[in-house]
């Protein structure tokens, strides 16, 4: 589904959505040119990206703002509730459990999993922390579709294997190891330290 | 500097480095083909990426592992100490202050900045928390070259403006707003919720 959109275009859609939701003073229309200028992107690129959604731009006036927002939200599945779980309730995991921004994308973070008996059975950010050994049953029970891996590097592969086994098809991985998953599953690896290092090389 | 390397190649260099550092059983050589297979990448691509570093592959045997690791570390500036600061000592900021992985890339996180008087003057992860209003003087005093923005969305632009003003040229931004910086500065925006939403669209 939606595999025809280039990843780079897909990555820009939330950026357009954020921009549209945080700008504007009640204007009804917005042009691709205005979006392009505000975000320092090419206008043709913006039009191509937005063409993947159901939004229809009109000559001269551009897009109806509310329609464009709705089209982006629809494309990104924001109105489509999906359940996520956080694996590893350490510093980063705890921060994500308390983070309010997932709801904008229809993502409902329902639980965390950890191996620390001091955390298991408790709550963080109002979400229950379960034993990682119960992940198989609990992810099925809670119908978890998305997972964020925040465990130390040495545990990340094992957690990913469990997730694949449970059919959790989308995994965001913050552990600094490259995780590979079978076809039909997607993983995105975000190594914070590597990202910062890369920035320092390019500046 | 190093502006000739495509961003996508640059982003893969830490992945190669991580792989090389966590694999191998004392073998002296590693071929581009072996790296490509392990990471599910094309062999030509791997060779092209590695050609940006000073490593020299040899016909049939490949790269000397230790030389390739050293070349990647040199390219990524891992042996080149640089000072970073965390802006926003909330959940994510605190997690990053306690995270040990920055040292692998020569990044020394030295301080945090926040506007919460309960945190200012204290320490998190052994790092001092300063008043955000002192950012101008402190970043100069500490020679901060890199910054990670972990403040709520509404404060992110102000923090970025201060950083630009202080000449902190590389910024990693976790606030869910698109930050723009003048030429000569680089910013990388990582919106965790958007990343997870994108994953759920593609799977």
C-alpha cells in the first residue's frame, strides 16, 4: 500500500502538515509556491509531493487549506487509530511514554515493556510497564501495530525478533545497531549520536 | 568541507562503522561484497560510499578491517573532540544527557540548558543544567559546536535563533517544527511521531 511514493516525498508530508497547521491567519487558500518558499523547497517538488494525496490544487488560487490538511491527514493515517508500544522504559523510552505528539498521527501508545523488575507492574506517563517476557501475549492482546525500540544495543536484535514473531510490522529503532527485518516488515533506524556526528561533518 | 559526499552516502558511513565494530572474529580483511550482503545493500553502492573515505580496497581480499574502521572514524571525526549541549532538560533531554553513545563519535555532551528553576543549577547525568537565558555566554565559554534541541515546539525557534546567534553551526532538532537556519549552519529535524506515522503508512 502506498509503495509508489518515494520515501523522500513521504518524509516531507508531515512537514507540510505541520507547516499548514501552525501557519495561516484564516486564509482560505494556500499555493504550492507559498509552501515552497516557507519551507525552502522547490515549487515543482512541493506540487509533486502533494499530488500523492487526494488534494487538488486549482490554477492561480492553489489549495483550499482545510482540504489540503485533511488530505495530508488522511494520507498519513492520522484519523486511523493504531496502537504502539515502547520497548525499553529507560530514559528515552520514558520520555516517549510521556510525549504527547503521537496522537496527532493517530498513534496511541498503550504500553511499555522492560526487563527491570523495579519498573514492571508500574506505570510511566500513565502507561503500564509489562515484563518483556510477556511481549508475545501482550502485543497480541493489545493489538500493537507499531513499536519503538529504546533498549540498549545488545538487546535490540532479540526485541526485533520478538516483534517480527508477533507480527508487529513497523518498528522505529533508536538502539545504535542496524536491525534487519523480513519482507513485509519495515524498520527505521535512528541513531541519535550518528546523526549528530554527521551534522558536524557537513557543517 | 566534505560537501561533495551525498547525504545518503554520509548517512550510511556510521552504519558501516557500527557493523565493522560489532562483527568479525579477528579476520584481517573484509570485502565490500561481505559488507553489502550483511547490510542488504548493493555492492557497488558500498564501494562508492567507502571511496569517500581514505580506505583503499584491494582486489580479491577487500579492505583491511582495522584500516577501514580507522578511515571511517577519521572521516566521521570520531577522534576529533567536539563539544555539544542539550537544550531542554525534560524527558528526552535528560535521556540524552545520560546516553553514553556520543563518545563513540568524539562528541562530548557538556551541559544542558532549561528554563525550569527547579532544574537550573542542578545536574542530570553528571552534566550541569544552566539557565537558558545564559545560553549566549555559556555556549561561548564552553565552546559548544553542536546542539540538540529537545524543548517543546513553541520554544524551538527561539532556541535555534540563540544558537545561530552564538555560532553553534550544527543543530539536531527533536521538536516537531521545521527549523530553518542561515547558510553555513545545518539543522536536522527528527520528528519521532512523524517517523512512526510514516512507517505505518509504508508497511
